[in-house]
C-alpha cells in the first residue's frame, strides 16, 4: 500500500514539474546557443571550431551525471526493494546513452580541426566510449529479461559496477598523458573567458533541466504502463 501511494504521489508531482523543467530548458538552450554561436568571440588558437564545446561539455557532463544517479537509484532499489528507484534507473539509461553518443560525436568533430583526427584510443575518449557501451548494456540486459524484478536486479549490477568508470573519465586527463586537453574549469579557477564560461553554465543548466524533464516523463510513462499507481 505504501509503495502504491509513493508511486502515485511521484506520478502527480512529476506531472506538474515536467512542463516547468522543459520550458526552462528550452529558454536556457536558446539563450545559450545564441551566446555561444553569435556573441562569444573567436578563440585565439582554435578559431570557431571551439564553439562545439557548448554542446560537447554539457552532453558529456550529463552522460556522466546520469550514470552516477542511475547507479545510486539501483543501489536504493536493491537495498530498499523500491520499485520506483528501479524505474528511475531504467528511465535514466536512454537519455544517458543519447548524451554519451552526442558527447562522442561532437568530440570527434571537435578533434578533427583541433588535433588533426576524429578519434584516438586515449584514456578520455576510450573511457567515454566504455560509458556509452555500459548504457547500451544496461538497456539491452533489462529488455532481454521478461521478469521485470529479475531484470531490475541484473541491470543494477551493470550500473553499480560500471560506476567506477565515471571517475576514470573525469580524472583521465590528470592521470595519463592524453590527447584530450586538460580541464579548463577547476577548483582553483578557470582559464576560459567569462562570457564563454557563463555560456557553458547556461548550457549545463539547460541540459540538466532537459534531462530531468525527460527522465521524469519516461518514469511516469513506465509507472502508468505497469498500472502501479492505479
């Protein structure tokens, strides 16, 4: 009974939040794209090709963040036997995979004019590709098992074990000598011009709100489909 009430409450609250999140994401995205492609100056060394960072960085950040949240939801699902936590984890995977693909695709087109190649097997790029495959593995395994309880438990193993790859992605440019450039934003400050940095933050906010809206929407659909709130 308590689980049903919790799911029903989530269903209603999510329905109210989704339009606000999506509307805010759209406004921020439009502002970010305008600033990134029409206001920010040309970068001294990379020219106009650097502008792809306004898509690449938010996509990569969201792919990593969603995977960690997916792992946390999986842990909660296993420990609490929470159906809602499992559904949330399941809902995050497609969006995380999409963001991972966008990060890889945009990174390749950024790399060509910057480093002279679309792809190299360095630590940052390879670990990001592994993250993308982990998302696909989670989705494929969950879809392959008819018993949803067993599917939740089996897929959770992938998300939890694979979470170790996220810090590897983040710290790879510090731990190894990679072709990918080092972090431009650190705890000690930023080497990016203020207008560029603010634009990145706007696009990060847009991506986060978009991700939240899509995950909530997909969760509501799954909850409604399985009749857990009815």
